[in-house]
């Protein structure tokens, strides 16, 4: 596989805050926005992908992505 696992990951970045409550409020608002726009997608809060049983893993047919054809 040539795609990096982390490419589709969402990274939430905040500005700096002097007050923790302001930061938490900002994060709560931002999380709500993200969640309301995900559709059927899910947020995965761990750095490693989940372990699935092999029967649930559907790999596309192999093709040479470096091919010049």
C-alpha cells in the first residue's frame, strides 16, 4: 500500500487561550461543528487503526501506482 494511514485523519487546531474555560468552550463548539458535518463517517480518537476481522476488510485489486502506463 502506498497511502499513509494518517492522510484522512482530521486534525483539530485551536488558537492559544489564556483561560482554560475559553479553550474548552472553543473545543466544544468546534467538535459540535465537526460532528454535525461528518455524515456517516466516524471520528477515531486513537492513533492506530482499529483491528477488524479479516472478513470485514475489503482490499481493492492491486495495481502498480508507479506504472507509467
